[in-house]
């Protein structure tokens, strides 16, 4: 855990330029929109990083709602805190904690995770836990990157694999017995299974020539 925190802490300075690259904002905005938030709602983001998504979430819940960002990397949270203070958001709260054992309680109206499940050793179990925090009728959305299955994306596949290797600790290997991009594909797929089992009104979209995937759904009501 400490090694991973240190690794992603070093990435904190590079995260914002990547997270705000032209076009990426539209994916994040679509993920926030898919949560069907209303003014006054409470939403949690698991793995909030430097807080890039916070503005999209706060815009939808308004000054009377609550946004909670959870991340296990201090360097990321420090940058997110700077963003919150600069904006003057008094209803946006940051919590240091592990998304696999959330330091928050429910029920909440919505849950968002972006580019996180690929880092988790058991993503399906973690997503199950997140769903337990969302009230019946609330929404959950997962935004992730994985290898594209589109033929037009093949020229970009090598670059994507290089990026995945560079952003996966320890990022020092030249050869892999289990390539991190294959593990990423498996984890992103596994994280969707709980949504298949426990949500309805599913939305599944792809962006960026198929490298980015958004899945969202409404948590099943007791009588559904």
C-alpha cells in the first residue's frame, strides 16, 4: 500500500495535464450526467485524484448538495484541496481513505468512480461495497480505460499499452509474465458484473475510439 501511495503521489503532478487533456472533460461530464443528480443530492467519488470531477458533480447538486471525494494518495488529495479552496466550495469534502474499504457511510444518492477499478485487486468486490452505500433508486457510474476492440484503434494500441505500463507500479519492467494491459481489461470487465446484477436502466457508452468506457445504472428498488 505504501509503495502504491508513493508511486501515485509522484504521478500527482502529471495527473492534471492528462486528466484535463482536450476531449477528456466531455467524458467526465457525461459520467456526471449519467448519475441523474438533482439539487441537494449527496454524491461520493471513489478515487477522486486531484479533484478534476468535483466541479461536474457540484454543478449538479448545487450549493445545497454534498460532494465527497475519497482517495488514498495524499499528494492527489493535496491538489484536490487546493482546487476546493480556490473555488470556495464549502459543501465539497475530501476524505483520505481506501476505496476498497470506504471510510464513508451511506445511503447516498450516487457514486462515481473514474479510472480507478483497474487498480483494484478485486474490483467486483469493491464495486459491490460501493453499491451497498447507494440508496435504492440512486445511481452509480464507472468511467474507465481499457484496450479498444475497434479496428480503427489498432494503430494506437501500442501507445495505450505503453501508457498503461508507465502508470502501473513499479513501472520498471520491460517484459511481463502477466501484461498490465491484459490485467486492466480483466478488472474493468469484472467491475461491471455487479452493475449487471444490481442495477437497471443501464447506460453503456464508449469514447476515444473505444479506449474509454462508461457504464452506469440505477440501483434496483426493493419492489423491482
